[in-house]
């Protein structure tokens, strides 16, 4: 029995090795085999983190696909121990870990196809960032010629490198047809013979030498050529997947796991901090901290509370959970809210209508759940009715009022214009990042994806911690606009999908706990 089991494992390992002979994939065929629901979720969640790392780097100002850009991306992969590092490991004897990582690369790509094929906007986002990821990996693999040859053979891309003799005989034609290539630089450069029909874009630009139905493509243009083919195929496959959705949605397990997958929060879990890891804030510190270190959404809630001594339910919920994660304990929270609300009511009314909800948020009432504070994406996607104070100021506030508010926050006119341009393009989180940079005078490479991250980075910087990004102080920093849904902070470590599952359970608990009804009174 034992020997038979070993033979079966060996046979399975050999099958996997045959399926994934190299670390870079074209994802030509869907994966086969069994995947548990837990593994399904974890694989997809990690790939989502990877794509958001690509997205965040695109916003950093580095030139896309430059050596610096690729180095930064792989630094992020290594820091978070993403499977891509292991999948691309070049070993003669493919270890089980390497093959497992390559399988995860394959499976996770197809899972996200299911999640992101549902709307045109989601498809565009997925195709753009998967293409950027593929090109970065291809350029990284190009440093090892054998990896590229293996990839081309595996994916039936009939691009063969020309011999030294052929290169010498066509020397003048190759130099004349290829931009930025001289007689000296071409000596150490590899040229590939590619079928003419695969290089129409290069032909249109007159950047390639043609002979007998083949284009002679220098290695510097091969990445763009293969990437273009990858993008075209992925775009076609996403449309095919979309047409198959009715059949896929018949499986309730998939629907449950993939529903709103694009909105999943991939950052730090601010509800899981141990008391010793949290800074302590007290009610008397809040106004000063709000002016210096709170994001605009929380600063506005604090200003509204100071002015009206009241917040509606959603405002209390969002602001209360933010303060809790920032370090305000339950006793101080009760004191803080009571000191404001007693301007409009007596103690008995406050205790009857509001104290329960505060204790509930701290996990002391009802189902006793330790609720997480809201992330940027959740705040951006929330519904804000007239008279409400919560929501994202960059999305939910009138442009004229937003300008006035930013001016009151002592943001320069030039920066206000930059922020408003980002707002008009619906780049709300980048606008918030630009605000952070303006009030602190330094760039922040991490991006902003959570109000508590905004506060932590500010508090760390103002109290002499490590600067959010290395470099000289720059009072006005221009960032590159792009679509940003949510990104990982560079200080964050890789988290499991348990964080997001917990958030979903929290929402369910809040919706169905009968005891919470009294806390929803205005």
C-alpha cells in the first residue's frame, strides 16, 4: 500500500512537471483537477494582491517596465512572499514547491477571470494589470535566454533565434531597420525570426527587417511583441468567459466566493491588533490629531461632531470604528461621545439610545464581534443620503465645497487643482494620497487604501518614524494619475483571506442582530 501510494504521488508530480515546464505561462488552457474552497479563495486572494501591487507601482511615478519599475515590483513580491517568486525559480530538478507555485499561478489566473469578466470596466482593469504583470515577468525572464527559449517552445510560439552567420550576413539590413541599434550593440543582441503576420504593428512602424515571410525582431522588441499577443488572446478569452457566465453562476459556491471579489480589501487588518501594538489616544487628543493626521473623511466627521454635537448612525459607526482602531478604548469612547451628545440631550437619553451601539462596536454587546474599521473602498462605495456626514469627500462632496474645505485645510491652490483633476477622473484614493503628501511635505509610495493607514503613516512621520518613502523632502509632489481601486501599503505584510472573510461575517452580524435596532436610532 505504501509503495503504491508513493508511485501515485510520483506519477502526479511528473504530470504537474509536464504541465508547467517553465515559470512563465500564456494561460492557454484552463486548469484541471480538484481545488478545495479554502484553497480556491486563498489562491485568488493572493493573485488579487499581486495585481494591486502592480497597480500601485503604476501610480508611483516610476517609468513602467523600466529596470527600476521591475526591481520595485519584485521587491514587493519578495517582501510579501508571493508565489510568483517561487514559480519563476529556475532549477534543473523542479521541486514540489516550485511546481505547486506554478500551479497556483495557473489556477489563480483563471479564478480571477471568473471574477473580473462580469463587466466591461472589470475586464479592462484585469486585462491591463495582467498584461503589465506578464510583461514584467517576461522582461525578468529575458535575463536568462534559456527561460525565454523554453517559454517560446512551450507555448508554440515559433520564434527561432538566428545564427551568428545569418546575423552577420544581414548586418546592414538589421541595423538599418531597427531603432536604437548600432553595429556595435547588435553584436551581443539576439534576433528572432518571427512569422510576418505576427509583427504587423512593427511593420506598420517600419521597425523591422522582412525577408521571405519572416520578420527579424531584436530581443528588445520581443517583449512588446509577445505581450501584445498575450493581451489580444486574454481579451478574447475574457469575452468567451463572460458568455459562459450563466452556466457558471448555477454553482452557488462560486457565486458566493466571487461576488464583489473586486471590492475585497487586501490591506492590513486593523481589528486584529494586540493592545501592546496600538498607540493610545484619549478624547482630549482627538481634535489636535484630526487637524494634523486624520484623513479628510474622518476630519470632516470630527468637524461635524464638534459643530452639531451629533452624527447620524452611519457617521457614528464609521467614525467610531476608526477611533477604536486608532487607539481609543471603550471607556474613553463612551466619555468622548457622551461629552458631545449631552449638548443636545440628557444622560438618560444618551444611555438609552446611543451607549449600546458604542459598546456593540467594541464587541461588548450583541454577538460580541470585534468589528473592523471601514477601508477606503467600502467608504467610497457606500450610499450617502442628503444630510449624512460620512462617505469619501473626494467622491461624495460637491466640487465647490470640496475646494473650500481643502483651502481651509491650508492646501495650496496648485495642489487643490491637482486634487480636483484627480477627482474629476474618479481617482479618489490617489486624490487622498496627494492630500497626504501636500500636508506632510513628503511623497508616500504606499498609496492610501485605509483611513487608519493614513493616520498611522502620518503619526509615524510626525513623531520621528521612518519616512513613508526615502528621499529628500518635497513640499509639492506630483503623482501619476491612474485608476486605483485599492492598494496595499508598503508597510503591510501578506495577510490571509481570513481578514476579508471576517469583514463579511461582521456585516452579516450587523444586519441580522435584532439587538442592534436600538443603536440605529438617529
